[in-house]
């Protein structure tokens, strides 16, 4: 249809048809049901319990008021490896505006630079900057039940258990940090203490999915699209 926006077309005929041919229409129906459930939550939930509204408010606060120009999207699930670039396109293309809905120049900064990598790939790539360099609001996405847990002989935890330990530890470290007195109690040499100290009090949020399937993927994509709409409403820009 001519009214389907290019960035939001996955739920339209032009988007669902190729997905249905690839995965079957039963899976696509679950995907659409998940997206619909999030949209209904966005439409009906009170603001203080409304997840897209709260996420949108956090993003506006972090970017426009606190001046954090970037945002990291960090799924601890390899199957979501393409989520950060997808949201990068949806968010930056939609809200990357310099004028309001009436064409007047914005008197404030709108939009963020989105980036991200899954799991431990990101930890060994750019987490150093997030912990000790420039503050970057981080959004961790975890899955309770793995699609493919692997248990090795003699190990009491699976690879997914270890991954989720990292998931929780990163958010804790960003919030709490590590002070010199704590490092000294761990017998860290004085010359290394400045290099191992990090301040904490850095913004992050954690999203937990019960499992990754077509339904929860639909919820997740709708959540981010609805959050983008909230930001557009507040900034008074034409996101669409």
C-alpha cells in the first residue's frame, strides 16, 4: 500500500510476504501477534508502567538534557546480531532531524548515534570506552532460556549461563564502578590502580526476554519502533 512507511514495512504485505515464503505464515502470524501485543501495551498502559514511553523518556533525557549523543544496543544473543544495525537504521533515519514538524530549526539536539554488537564481541571491542571513557547509555538485551544451550562434560553451567553472568555483571559494573580502596583490598599494585578504577553511575537498562522466538522478536521490534515514536512526539519532529 502507498501509505506504508519504508522504515516500518516489515509488518505490511511487502514485508511479511517474503518472510512468510522463507519461514512459513504460522511463524509470521506469531511475529505479528507479538508486535500487536506491544503496540496494545503502548496504547493502553499508564505512562509510569508503559515500557516504550519510559524508554523514550530516558533517551530524551540522556541525549537532549545530559548531552549523551550515542547509545549502545547490546544483545547477549548471537541470533540478534543484526538487531543493532536494524535499530540504527530505524532510529537514526527516523529521528535524525534538524527541524520540527513545521519546518522550523530545532533549538535543541535530537536523535542519537546508535551502535552495538552482540555479547562478548562488544565486551572486547568498545566496552572499555563505555566503562572508563565517554559515558554511553547502554541497553542490554538478554534471553532467559537459550535456543541452544551447550553443557560440556565436567562443567556445571552451560555456555548460556556464562554469557548471562556477563550480561548481569556489565550492568552492575556500569552502575557501581570500582573504587581505589576496593582495588587495594584485592592487592592490586598502586601503579595499576588508576588504570583499573572506574567511576560507575553510568546509565544502562536491561531488557529480558523469556526466550527468543517469533513472538518475542515481534515484541522487541515494536518496542523500539514505539520508543522512537515517543521521542519524535517529545521533540516535535516528523519521525515518519
